[in-house]
């Protein structure tokens, strides 16, 4: 079943809506009276497989300096989990 919700409802009820999507429901999100996206459950067979080393963003070099005081390794650990 396809449900239609507006962006404000999505913002205010995100956790509940995501739980409903996880259980199989589908939503079309309307923003300014126009459909902008669909929320659909993930098909496990479509999930991306592989290691972080295969991810081009993981392999990318530094683009600048961090303003939060963390190192690139700290950021990698927060994005990809600890590799230790």
C-alpha cells in the first residue's frame, strides 16, 4: 500500500514512519504540493556488499582540514566503524 505524507509529517514523525517502512509500508513524500521522493523498504538482496576499502569515498584523500579537531582516522572510524 502506498501512503502519501507531506514533508512536515515526515519531520515530526520520522521514527514512526521509518518503523512502518521497515515493516513493509511505502510512502510518497509531498513537498510544496509536489511529490519529491518515495520511502520504500530495502530489499536485502540489493544491499551493497563489499569492504570499506572498495568504497571510493573511503579511499579518497584528504580535501582540507577538519574544523572539529578530529583526525581523518577519527572520521573514518565514525563513518565506517573501528577497523581494529
